């Protein structure tokens, strides 16, 4: 099936080489682009410099090459695109959609405690709105995006190709979120939305752990008058303890002495049929056909 205009992407953060979990996102986004007759781009999301590992970007590019997952354009590095993020923020600020915030973490905790909120461990903090109407004499630290109000909450309804109908009350679940941090680092949300828009991305395929970021991104797209891509969030690969496979949990880098074995494992995680084709291009072609049967059928129920 060929779609005239499909642009997909894989957007790894270079915090380490690819592991079995990140390969699943890479392979799925590649297969979805190929199955739609579209283009597949690669973007290195290295805005959070303290978390990046030097050389991991090159290592990821090399790993993808060995696996036959080659982007249709030269990759982009977000760290070289900060002027574009500043431009987007300037526009939002000029329109009053973004505002400077002078709160420290401690200020936020104190304001929430004064409002009677108890802080449970690992609970997301909703910004109490202290600087919405001005800095109250404090120096600006970060920049935040307005996300509705008590009187007019922002509720985002969206559709995921696998998860079906989704809804989030952004005002109450997230609140005015950060676009640029106090240390000057651009937030993932701003960089991802600006780049998806500038690169003309029409389809986002990524892990389910990012699904709850999607309403923030959809809201930001609306504020920037950017079109919304179509989303597909995939089940995460879990380790033997049932935890998400991730670098933090010590997932080993992919062993690429046998690229087909790595691809076969990723395809199993994606619930694709067994594919014992013995050469890389042949394997990828067959996997693309299987993916197309499963994910490009016109009207399909959520699974
Ligand atoms: N850079 C993000 C990550 O590695 C993924 C961004 C995305 O696909 O939207 O978690």
C-alpha cells in the first residue's frame, strides 16, 4: 500500500547504544514507513546534554546501518537546532501562550502544600500557577506553556492506532509544563514538536511509555499552528522482572554479530509472524509485508 505523503521518524536519545527495547521502536517505525511507501527519518535527540553519552549517537547510527535500517535523509542533531526552538518559544511568548517562571522546586512544593496538596512519592507535580500572572519580583528561571485554567480546563481527545480513543485533562493532570528549563536546556516536548513539524512528520511510531506525553505534544502543536501527526504507541519490551527494558535498568547493548537474530527478537516483540528468511534485505521485505497486513488495513479495531 502506498501513501502519497508519509514521513516517519525514529528519534533516539543518545544516552547509550541501542538495546533490544529501543530496536523495537526503530524497527516498527521503519516498517511502518516502508509499509506505507513513505520516508523514514532519523533524529538524534540530544538536547539534554548531561544525560547524553559521548559517541552514543555514532554508535546508534552504526548499529542501525548494520541492521539495514538506513534513513532516507541525513540525520538531524537537536543540539544544533536550538535557534529554531528559541524562535518557537519567542512566538509563544509574544502571543502570551508561554511565560517565564521564577519558581524553584522548593517554591513549587511550598505553594502546593499551602493549597493543601499532599505529595505522594513519584507523583507528577502539577505546577500551581504561581508565575502565570507575573514573576512577583523573582528572576525568570524557566519557561512554561499555559495549559488552560480551573474555569476552562484543556481536555485533549486523541486517537492511537493501537490503543484507540484516549483522553487527558491536561490542566489537572499536567498543568503548565516546562518548555525551557532553568538550566537553559530545551524540554523534550518543545524540541520534539518543533522538529516533527519542521521535518513534516506525518506518523509517529514509538513506545507506549511516551503515550502520556502525547496530549502535551498535541496541545503544543495547536499553539504553534502545527499539524498533528498520527500516533501509534507500541507495547514495551519487558525484562525478566517485568520492568521496561531500558538503559537505566541495565539493558545490555545489542549484540550485532548476528543482526538477523536481533531483528527476529524485535519482530517477536511486535507480534509479527515468524520470518526465517536468511538474508537481511529479504528478511526486511518479508517483515514489511507482514507489517502492512497488520497495520495498514483501512478501518481497524484497536488492539
Ligand atoms: N527521544 C525520545 C526517547 O528516546 C523519543 C522521542 C519520540 O519518539 O517522540 O525516549
